[in-house]
């Protein structure tokens, strides 16, 4: 069992738990006295001779020189130990560090943003011999990825279209080879650079395989799919020369107003970990490093605010441990991620990027991290400029480096970090031992990537590696699996539902229902279909600088037309309204009357709706309302979208509402009055095809919500997991009671029955604190269509020494079943999953009763049982 420090700082002390409680150490642990904030200058400093105990001293680089010969990196005509591919990595680093000057070491601790981000050259120029990187660099970020614009360089942000080195992929690979060749041949020691890039929705490149947003991937609940996504991102990156990708985002979404909800896998830490770890493993299996974001406590800014307000997360210590840290612990210990990005927020008054507690005690000691840490943009500078805990820029550099920061990464010139760091080394405020430790981590990753032995890629293979038929098929699968059916009811006069949607059930209507549900639409017999709404023919939602940003996008309108092209049905289109109104965002609190132009646009849609068999209204959000630095003060549909929906409903034409959006929305009126609602998130470049497949029954939706949908922004915070009664609301009081859609919710075109829930000790006859628990349940497709069900396992500690959560997600499995087919789904509960941090701040499994619940959502529990954990010896 690892030891833990005083809670968020202070002297470290042992944690006592049941002897056989495997995996409890995996979470790390907090400790005592929250008043002792993180980052105490004396608590976490590493001894000068400290060696990370989790580093394999015998590990060797994975790649050998192609021709069997070593690279003479320092050009001295002999093989030095750091050039010897047969030696262990740590031995090679020892030799290289001994040869490096302070100038060379400090250059290994800074990023240079690439072409037209900060660097104005696409290929090496003679002037580079006078630049600060003549002594090397840690990494070059986003070089030639096709995006431009940086701070103070006079280049407008946007897409690069006028360089032959961005596209085709073979030209890009050749260009990165030439840049790498310069660092190897023109610097004294020939230390290669790490080429970093973004990769949240697929590789952040001009053209690459495009995947849904994070909350869409979270809604798939499909570990294998995330593994495939990681392999694709890794393979495409490596083929064109990138060696380190900033993905996945392991932040836990806790506030639906937050602009980056779209990038997170959800709000349950176990779900995030179970999806993020396979993606990390898939990426790194292709020979690149995964740098996970944003370590740590980044996703809970006060009030869900964005931009400069991403500080001051208001979280109690146990929620920090049990919710926010768990996915990162798994990313490092199970995923073995080689990188992480340090967030620029604080916790309890201490900046994360200046905290030895977070960057050394927890990250390196507790979580066994052996890679290197990059700063999120301006995280180092903000120690001085935003947080005001350093006297000047040099003080911020000193704090970050001593705290465990390896590489400063932001859009300003690298000398703004390197020169103050050299001053710190000169005056002794950063010791040579600390400098060596920071550089060692960077060099270790470069050796693990094989860059010292095989630094170049083969341009001839690059063109065939991007957007292959196999990768595009996987991306389409992801778009389909990410879709969640929120409502599907039969019609009554006027086109509304026969009854309110049943949020707690994934069952299809029974055979006694007089009319079938609206979806799936039957292609035969349709004469006229209206497709309208601001997102019906929109493409921008699929494109992001955190993923591919110049790929063909199939819209919902185009996909519906393709689906019906041979049926004789007429597909008509009217936009109806824009995503936002002219006064947005002020109109979210001060509504303005609809103007004549807006009325005309809605009337155009209404005219087409009359006589149509069905109206597919595609609403939601986009780049104006969701994303980084785009928090909202409302969760309602922005602009005139609800007016459009109401106006079309007045025609009596049946409506299917399709949502393309980045966060949960408070769609209370549509939920009551619209018979069918499909949630697509930002479904990727092939999202329109996936939506049409669902609408017309060529794919049976099986996605489940990875986040809670409140009825109103006034209910926030409302999320999963929650403490007992913390989200209770009286339906007879002066508030709105209940959620719109709970965590784990999603409907299907078929129905599933659950039976025979069993729980038993994995070994022996008693449930003991140190033993695993095996849970089994039978699931059967009792409907008439093949479909996917996400079987979800929840636990509850019935009586405990401290308050625990009402339900904890500790298992899930997405199973595909044919009509009449059944499957026994098996889960394993480890001791960690039943543990808590007690009043003595020790992580333990307390004897007593535990409820075991299995169902189709967090509120739709189909089977329950109870186990009794007995006291161990």
C-alpha cells in the first residue's frame, strides 16, 4: 500500500487497509487536514538522488536503427552510450545528461508552437542556427497540421490552405522528417524533437478520420470502439510524423453549463476511466505517446464559467479523491500514459501547475507516472499573472519547475520560459538535480518512442494511412453507437405523443399499444419529408482544431435525401432559423421580440410542413454556443429554435426532433409535445448518415446518456453520482422536481428483460473486505429487432462511517442481441469498488451490507440483491 501525504500537502504517512485489498492503492489516497493546502514548499521536494521507483531500469528503446547501425548523434565518429540501442534507457539518459550543458537542458523543457502558430517557418532556415532552439527543444506542437494563428504573431486564426507541406500526407511526413533531420544533424548532441499535436475527435490535422465529440463517444459505452479509435489516431499520427498526441480528455463533467462538456466522456469516473484507458492503449500501441488532459480538477470551474474564470474548483476532498482523480489514476497506472497536461486552475488556493503535491506526490509517487508533464496554455504564466502567488515571471518559472512541471507549452516564444529558467539555475533557486530530473523525464519519453534510434517516418506509406476504408467504417460505427434515442411515442391528433415519455425504461411499447411509435420511419409510403432546422444542413459542428478540420461532412439533410432517393419521396428543406438570434447571448436573460426576418424564415418551414408526412427538425448547438470558452447561462435551445418547433407542430405534421449539440439541453417543451427525440451529440463527419440510419430503422440505436439532463439550469449542480437526498426536490414545493433524463438512460426499437441476478465471492464462501465479488445477470432481447443493450451495474454501501453516494457505477457491458437471444453478463467487483475513505482518512472496505443493482439506467434498476461483507482477520 502506498503512503499518502497530509491531505493535499504536509508530511506523508502510511494508510492502513485490509491486507488483501488489491487496487485500493491504485486510487492513491488523500489524507488529513485540508487546511494544509497543496504545494507546501517543504513537503514534496524530491531528494537530489531520488529515482522514480516505477521506472524500469532495464527497459530498452522499442525501435532499432533500420540499417542496424547506430546514429552518430554528436557526430564524433564513435558510439557513445546514449547512442547505443543495446543499452537500457536509463543508462543512456545518464550518459546524455552528463554531456549536456545548462543551455541544452533548459531547451529540453520548452515547446515551440509550429508553423504559423508561433514558428513562421515551415522548413528549417539558416536563421535557426541563431535561434534559441539551436540547442534543441522538447517538442514542436501542431507543426504543419493545417491550422494557423497565435498570439502576437500577426496571423489571423484559421485554416492554412497555401502550403505544399500540409497536404498530401506524404509531403507532410517528408517535411517533418526534414525538421527532425535539422535537430539531429545541426545541434551539438543531435537530440530529436517530439512532434506533438491535438487528437480529441481524431487527429488534429487537415484531413484525418473524424470521430464524434467526447460526450458522443461516452454515450457509446463501448470499450472496444475506443480502443479502435486510439489505434486509428495513433496510426494516422505516426504515419505523417507526429509522435505525441494530446488525448484523451479524462476530466469528469460535473456542470452542464460548462463549454467543454462536449469534450468529456461523461460524469461517472468509472465510465470515463473504462473508455479512456483503451484509447490510451490503442494510441500508444502505434508508437506514439498519449498525453492526457487536463491534470487535474480542471472541469469544475466556479459556476461552470470559462476563459479566464477557470479557477477555484469548489470540491470537497472526498469528491476530489473518489470522482475527479480516479480517471487520471487509471490513465497512468493502467493506461501507462506517457504524458499529461497540467491544468491552469488552482485547488484550495494553490495553482496545480505550481504544486509539488499534485505533480510529484500524487502524479509520480501515487500514480506511478514516468513520462513528462506539459503545461496547459499559460498555466505557468498564470502562477504570476492570474493567481498572483509569484512575484514575477521568473518566480512563476521557478515555482513550476520545482513543483514538477517538465515542459512549458503555450503560444509565446520559448525564450520567455528558457531564459528565466537559466537565471533560476544560475542563482540556485532551481538546483541542477531538479533540472536533471525534469530533463530526464523528457528524454525518457523520447527514448521510449524510439526517436534516438529511428527518428524518421516513411513518406511513401503516409498517403495510404489516412482515412482508410477500415478507419472510416470504424468512425461511422462510432457515429451510430453514439446516438441516444430519448423519446419514441405513438401519435395522437395534432402530431403530439400519446403519453409522456417514460424516462425509466428502455422497453418498446407493448403489443397492447394501439398505435406504433413514430420511429423508425417507414420509407415505403412516404411522399413528402420536410427536413429543417439550423443544424439540418450544417457542417461546422463536425470540424474542430482538436480533430480533423477540413474533411467532407455528411449533413442530416444530405443523408435523408440519399436514404430516400430511390423511393419516390420528395425531400424539402428550409432552415427555419439560425442557431442563435441576433441579440445572443444577452437574449438568454433579456428576450427580444422575434423580428420580421426571423418570422419569415419560420413561415418558410411551416409552409413546407403542411402536407408533409413527417418533419425532421434538426436543432441544437454549434461553435457559437458550445466548446472551449463557451459556457452558457442557460440550457434552453438557443435563439428561435423552440419557436420553430412549436410553429411546425401547429401544422399537425408529425415531428422527429434531432439534436446535434455539445451539452445536455433543457428541452422540456419538446419532451412533452414532440413524439420522437434523437440525441446525436456532435456525431462526426459521417454523422448525417448515422442519423438517417436511425431515423429509417437501418440501425437500432443503443447509446446511453453519459450525463444527467436537468430540467432547468436552476437545478445545477445535478449530476451522477450524488450523495443521498442531495438532489431531492419536492414536486409540491416552489421548485421543479426531478431530472429530464437520468444518467445511463437511452431507448431502443426493441426491448430487453433482466433476470437471475446472482452475486458470489470469487473465492471461498464468505464476502470479505479483501476479496472480489462476481456478479452475473441474464439479459434477453424479447422484442422483434436486433439491438444493443448497455447493462449497468451499480452499488450502494447501505450503512457507512461517512456519507457515500446513492449509486456508484462499477460495471457495464454493451451487448448485442438478436430477437429471442439471451446472454449472461458477468461483472467483477474489486475491493476498491466497495471502499471508502473513512473518518481517519484511510481507504478501507467496511464490513456490512452492500446493495447490488443492475439495470438499464441509473434510475431503471431491473434486478437487485444484497451482499454482506464480513470483517476480515
